[in-house]
C-alpha cells in the first residue's frame, strides 16, 4: 500500500468463535480504534458461510441475538439445503461478484489459468470491489450505521467479507496494519479447508498452483482495493462517509466502547 507500513506479523492470532462447523468465524471486538477506543465485543461478527451449520452452532449463533445476517454470495453459490437458516435468522442477500464465484464459471477459469493469471484475477477482483460494487457494500454499511448487531459472510469469509471488514474497520478508525492483520488471519482459520481443496484439485483437472491464489488471502489483494479507494475517493473514511453517505460519528457511537 503506497506509503503505508508493512502489515505486522501474525504472532498473536485473535480467537475464533467456538463453533464446530462454521469456519473463519470471528468477533471484531477488541481491535484498537479511533480516539483510543476499541471495537466493542459482541456486536460485529464475520464468518464463512453459516447456513449449513450443525444444530449446536446454529444455537450458538442464535444466542448472539443477531439483528441481521448479511450474505455477500450470489444465488449460484447457494443451495436449497440452506433454506432452514433463513427461517431462523433475518438473512439479507447483498450479492457481490454475482456469477463470477459460481463453480460452473470459476472452475473452467482455474483450469485454463496459470498461478500468475489467477493471482492477477484476484487482484482485479479486489480492485473492482469499491468501484463496481459500491452500492452493495453501501447497503451493508447502512445496516451497520443503524447500529444493528450483525454477522456478515460470503462463502469462505475472506474476500468479500475481507473487503467489507476493510470498510467497516477503516470507518471505525482501526489502523491499517490491524485491518490487514485481521484480513490475513483467514489464511490460518481456513488452512484445513484450503489444504483439502489443494489436495483434491487434480481430481477436477486443476493444478494446485493455479488454485492456491484463489484460496489464499494476500496483502497485495487488499492493497489493490485500498489503492483503488485512495485513487478515486482519497481515503476509506472519505469513501464511506462522503461517497456512501454513512455518518461516521453515528457508526462509531454504535460500535466503539466508551
């Protein structure tokens, strides 16, 4: 990121939520934010897809008293088996990358690509987030501006969810190093799933080398988003406050500890 320090090493991982079947599930509480305050615990959660969770995990989510669950996946990433989740939670679809992440679209691309081409594909996706999908992420942030206790997710909880976290945490005044460190934790929490995907890649006619950039989160991915925001809008706070029309003081009043 231009003129920004390198992200700090992930020596001390923040704990994941104690869930058995929902990957990459985390409370954003505790992160240092604006004015020496911290993000409040128990109000903002991020995760991979929770909709096929076991009964115990669904009960644990229910106990969080969530006001809304925001889903960044497109229709092609969902299944009929997820319908019970929507009956139990207020589940809002805010699709980002509609069609691009459907398996029947994504797998042919990976088969035909090198690792370098898939890396470039991911960088371009992140560059597009604040430009092509500003309305979708604006919808997400308006629910946060209303002070809702929310969980937001995509499929693996790393790319669309990672960019949403950049906007939300940046608006709350969390330092860029801490935002990047939080983003990179997905590599740890998704490690088992990623290893299984790489081990089985050849069965789908895909090389593990070409698959890896799709599964990883990398600093240069988020850097592409940040550089696009700085170029077009000046800063994350300017993008969220001036261009998306979110009241930053109101947002911070909801989610920062006094």
